[in-house]
C-alpha cells in the first residue's frame, strides 16, 4: 500500500541499507554528512551475537530469562547499536494458501527503562509461536533500544543519550524538535531529540524497516501511563484489556508524528500500567485478544 508523503522524499543509504524519510533538505544533508561515529556499528566496539544479547536480557529482566529469549530464534538485522548489540527481530510470514489481511509491525523497548514493554513482547511472541495462522503478516522487534536497557542503570535514552522516540524524521523536526526540547521539556536529558533527525542507528534501522516492510499498522508498546494512544486516519481501538483510549497528542520526532501523521500509517501506542511490573497473564491475553479483534476489523479499511 503506497504511503502518503507530505514532504519531500529522500532515499538515504547507510551501511548498505536505505530508508525512506520525510524530512527537510537540511535534515537530509546532516545525515549524509554524518561521520563514521554516527553510523553503526559504534567506533571500536566489538559486536555481539544474538546469544549474547539474550544472555544480557535474561540477566536484566525478571520476567524474561535467557532461554525465554533464545527459544524465540531472533534474527539479527546485521545493524548494531553503539554498544555493539544486534538490532533483532522475528518475522511471522504469510502461510501457504492464505492471503493475510495485512502487515503488522509490533515493537517494544524503544525506551530502555520500560522493562514491562520489553517483557510483554516475549509473551506475545509465545502466542504467535503457538497460534500464528497467517491471518496477518507480523514483524516483531522486542527491544529497539538494547543499549538503554542494558546499561548498569537502565535509561530511557540510547547509549548516546538520545530519546529515540524524538529522533524520527517527522516533517516538523527541523523547525520544532530542538525548540520544543529547550522550551517545553526544559532541556530534560531524558527527552533530548538528538542533534538532527535520524542521528541514531536505531532510528535509521527502524525507519528502513517501515519502508521495506510497508506495514498497515504499527503497534508500539510503552509504560507506565496505563492507556491506549493512537495516531492515524482509521478508527482507534477503544480499549485493549483494561487500557482505555486516551489521546496524548504528538511530539516533534515521535513515531506517532512520523508514521501516524506524515506517512499515514496508523500507530497504536500501548502504554502499560507499570514499567517494572508485568500485567497478569489474564490481562496479557485480554490485551492480545482485543488487539487482534481491532486489527481484523480495521486493517481491511486501509485498502
């Protein structure tokens, strides 16, 4: 399904992968002129394997152990964070003799200190492992910010101190992102949007995934605001389990602004009730059932 692009379209090439972005010429020039320290993998950092990623995730999270992670058979994107962790994913492709209703991109862990938003991804992958029937074509990224998670003290930002959810190339990034951070966020380091849009390997890669996978819906999991947020032109889910719809608005450089507004790809933001405590198994299942019901109802309307 073609994207609606409301700004100039550029194709940027980084380490053999390309991304489609909406951005100003200045943002694009910044990215093109980035030196080698701005392009993954980080300078003089030894890259790690998926097994090492799973080991470290298992040592950090109370709800996911090393074996929970390994049995998912995550694939490496061959793109690495500044600390050398692979950006990993799992795909649940179409099955024989069934045309999927659409493509769903499911992502967690963009903020490294939101533990539950990563842990629940593994619970939902377990459901897909058992029940994937080809109804949808899924691409699942359980932890977009492993560097933030795996710091000694986990942090919202990535290793270089950038809030990845303010670093996407929304059409208003150049005009507003740093201005908003300085004047509205009072230079809070937890919300630093970076020196320019797509300055980070994690956002470069995720933007390329959006372009290459061409999802009909993006679902991003966060914590701890206990709600469902939505950006897009179709009907929003009214609830997912106990989480009720409450629109928060968009921010310069946010995924909702970039994908939901600029690219017209619906973005569902699932805000769990606690960053440190997992929902009950019953609630995890209720959220999943409500999500599938909404996807079945709304994705066909994208055609």
